[in-house]
C-alpha cells in the first residue's frame, strides 16, 4: 500500500515537472526577444524613455504603449568584447531554429 502511494506521488511529481519545464522553456524563448519592460497588455513599464513608447490614446491607462516589434536582442548591450557580441548573436540565432530567425543574425561569419 505504501509503495502504491509512493509510486503515485512520484508520477504526480514527474507530471508537474513536465508541465513546468515546458512553461519555463517557452518563457526562456520569449525572454530572448520580448522587451523586459513590456507587460501583457503591451504597455511599457520602464521608468525611462524609449523610442518604442507610444501614447495610449485608446486606453484610459496612464502607461505608454510599447510599439516594439519583439525582435529585440538587448543582452549583447552588456558585452564589452566585440567578439563576445558576435558569439552571443550566433548562439542566439542557433537557438531560434524553431522560431522565426532574426534579420540581424550573422550568417556564418
């Protein structure tokens, strides 16, 4: 009886792990492209100016809209070594094989 409960418990944990790992994979893929300051309503939550901010004329909210195209690769902004930037872009492009490729991906340089 104890073995049955233990097996059922492990199956339940395995199922939850499978569900959450898929959610994490999707979130990781989306975080590579989506601006971290863009909320689910396409509003900009940044406390600084951005060229993608637009006035929200349709909504009654106080936030500006984010007009970004979700093709943002902001992580290379922190790199100081130019070769590291190129390497990071190449790694990023390889990860995008299942998704639409970005137009600025280096091609076998």
